[in-house]
C-alpha cells in the first residue's frame, strides 16, 4: 500500500506546463490528498479561474496515480481562491533562476515601487505590459541591463 505522504510527494512533482521549472507543489496548486473509501482524491486549486493548464495538470496527476497503482481521481476546488502566498520559497527561487521575477506582496498591485530584475538584480525596471506570455505574468524590462523579463503577478 502506498502511503499518503508518498502519494503527495509523487503528485507534487507534476510540472506546471506554463512554467515547467515549477511543480504544482511549488505553486501551491496541490492542496491535499484524502481517502474516500478505496479511492484517493487529490485536490488542486487553479491559479485563476479558467486556467488552461489545469487540464494538463489533472491528466498528469492521474498518470502519476496510475503509475503508483493507486485508484484515484482529481478534484478541483475553487474556494478559497489560489493566492501567490501559497507558493513555496523554493518555488520563488526557481522562478528567479529561470529568469522570472517572483511575486512580491499580496493582492492587486496598483502601485509598484520596484520589481527586481531576475537577471542582474537591479530595481530600476519598467513594466512594459500588464499581460505577459500567460495570464499569471506581466512583461517588464530592466533599465540597467536592458533585458526583458516576466514577472509572476501577486494575487
């Protein structure tokens, strides 16, 4: 019999298809594992309603459960809504290493004093577009090294 801890660890390694350097555990999308009779239920919460990555994540979680020989299903829970506060510190560090500025702070950002460049560390940056390559990111440029970079939005 596979333990809940082993299931949680294995499923937690499923990569985010939009930011493949992150796992669903890093993102905080993986909410938990529970039993309903003989079935294991893995609970996930999307980063935002309608996130297209959730179908891929659900499929990968199901494949992981099958590879463990576990009879299970995936349940999507929308409340409470996902927040960047659920991201792990190691996940935020992975974003920097990948060239994406991690979220800073909580909630909607109406005024941002600075977003540090993940490439050179300069706080002298400019937001080019509130909408980046995915809905979770915005596009910025560093005024020091002149390189563009994504910023994972704080939610």
